[in-house]
C-alpha cells in the first residue's frame, strides 16, 4: 500500500512529498534542515512548518532512502 503524504505551501509555491513506505524515521532531515521544517511523528517524517522552508534541498540530499520529494529540488 502506498502512503505518500503531501504538504503544500501557497505562500512559497512549493510542495514537499514524503513517501512513508520508504521513510525510516531516522531524523536526518530534521538534523540538516536549517529552519526546522520536519518533525518525526509515529516514526515517520512530516512537514510541520513548510512555510519556513528555505528551499536549500538539504533534506533531499541527506535522506538515505530517497523518501522526500521537493518541488524546488528536482533532480
């Protein structure tokens, strides 16, 4: 079963998607994010404050299982 969670920021015109089937909840996205966008809830990452995102793409680079997709960080 696919379990993708999507957060949208109208303010910043961006979208962050986290595939909860892939996410291991290791918290590396939290450690690297300069603006505390992420939080771990029930052992999965969520975007708590997407409007604080600086679009640095560090979360994409650090995720060991490629669970995060970011509209500003297309590869």
